[in-house]
């Protein structure tokens, strides 16, 4: 069993930056691909970014490419999402997720993930 806890959300202005963190407990994350997803009010959950267990493969949604960076520190059992040039449309609850058997490749599909955190709210004002 893996427990995931996100942190780092908040209220910021457009153009600002935030760093989200996801701390895992229960298992070492090195064999897990990790993903970030978000859900805006009244909308479905959407993929943001994913990183493989070895950190060698990353993928981003087109809407955040060039602005967001995902990274991981397996020694700290943590994953991060650096968000720059934030826009109001980035507002939502951001969820961290872990996928077993993801050492070399992540996934853009929420259904591929086995564990989810409780989410952290990000609000970007215009």
C-alpha cells in the first residue's frame, strides 16, 4: 500500500510560480511511475504530467508544456511539479498518483494508476 500526500498549493496571481510536492509512504517509489492530474470545478479530471520510476521519461499535457516541470527524488520518496507562468485556467485541485510497474514509462491515463493522494488546491487569479 502506498500513501500519497500532496502539498504546496495556494492562491497566486497569473504569471506566478508554485512548486507542488507529493510525499509517499508505505513503499519505496522507485518502481512506480508517478503522475500529476488536476480537476477544475465542473470539469473532468485531466492529465498534467507523468514521470517514470527511473526519472528518465517524462510527458506533459500540451496545455502545460514549457511551463511545468516534473521531477522526482527517489531517495526522498517524493515527486515534484514546478509550475511557472501560471494562468487562471491552471486553477484546480491537483492530484498525485502512483502506478505500479512503471520503472521505465509513465502513463497519461488516470485509470492506469493504483494510488492517489487527496489533492491540493491551486487557484490562479487574473
